[in-house]
C-alpha cells in the first residue's frame, strides 16, 4: 500500500503562524523578542520554513524543489538582518528566483495531473 502525506501545507501553515505571531507580538505587545526586532524574527521564521521545505523536498527526491526552496530561504535569511541596499537587493533577487521557479513548476505539475485525470 502506497501512502503519502502532503506536509508542505502544514509546514507553511506553522511557519506562517510563527512569523505572524512574532510580528504581532512585537507590534502590539513588546518592542523586541529576546532583544531582536520582531520583523527580523518574523522573516527568519519564514526563512526557516523555506529551509525545512528544502530538506523535505530533498528527502523525497525532488532536488529541483529542494534547491528552489533553499535559494528562497537563503534570500530570506539575507533579508532578515539586512540594512544595506546591496544585501537587500541580493536577498530579494534570491527570493524572487526561488519563488518564480517554485510557482512555474507547481503550475506545470498541477496541469499535468489534471491532464492525466481527464
């Protein structure tokens, strides 16, 4: 029996809740979280989410997705502490490159699955 779990949505959901929680806490409750800016903590939580997705996709043999999520994660980790223009630009470009690849391949896979189903 072949059973598989789609944990990607769960991982993204948990990462989103942690990131939003950190941001909301910093915005409305306190000025910092353990001495860190809440926005930095929120972006780092998203970066950790992308890193976890890269590991999961790598474990399941989707090296292309693993690389794309890894690149996007590095982009987020670059953005979190960035205070200079070049570092922010590099982070945004990495995030854009990984995100565009993920979006394009996901749409292709879903289209292929729809074609197989019909």
